[in-house]
C-alpha cells in the first residue's frame, strides 16, 4: 500500500473532526462570543452582527475547503487524481481561499483605518499574508496537477 493511501483514512478522520468543530463554532461559539462582547462592551455592541456574519462566512469558506479535500481524497483512493475531475475540486479550494482572502483584506483595511494601536492590524496583516501564501501555493499545485494530468493523458493514449 502506498504511503498516500495510508494517509487517507487518518486525514478523513481529522476532516470529519474539523468539520464538526467548525459547525460547533458556526452555531454556538461565534454567535455566543459576539453576543457576550455586545453585553460586556456596550461601545462595541454595534459590531456584534457584522463580526458574527464575517466570522461565520470564514467558517463556511473553511468548510468548503474541507469538502473539496474530501472529494480529492476520494479521487486519490480511486486512482483518478490525475484527471480533469480533480482540477474542479482544486478550483473550488482556490475559490474558497480567494473569497476568504478578499473579505479578510477588507476587514484589514477597515480595522487599520479605525485602530488606535497597531496590534490587531498587524495580526490581521499576518493572517492576510498566510492566506495569500496558501492561495499562491494552491495556484502552483494546480499548475503541477494540470501538467501531471496532461502527461497521464498522453501516456494513456500511447499505451
């Protein structure tokens, strides 16, 4: 059994665990956290619903990546990772990362304009850089997958 096939089962277990935790955050933790913030900090109470919406949006983006990764693992198990079907799921992952990045960049700008100290803007900038690296890495991985898929197709036609 190849190493990538042995990694599929543990990865699926952790994807299920991650998805379950994300649902918990989405339904209980984030709305409760921002409701508590609104009660304890009346000056920031107006941010309760925008922060709840944006944070849940980011959680949905992560859930999309989890589902697309699950589908890619199915293609790995079936020995069909170097097909056009895998490119679709890689595009879904890339789209979710870019969608999260765009909103994150907007939040960075809004927080940066209104910030009194540089702590939160710097933290957001760090997250923007990390998400940018992830998106660019996905672009490179997609290009490699496309090349491998084309080589596989050429090889299949020769054989």
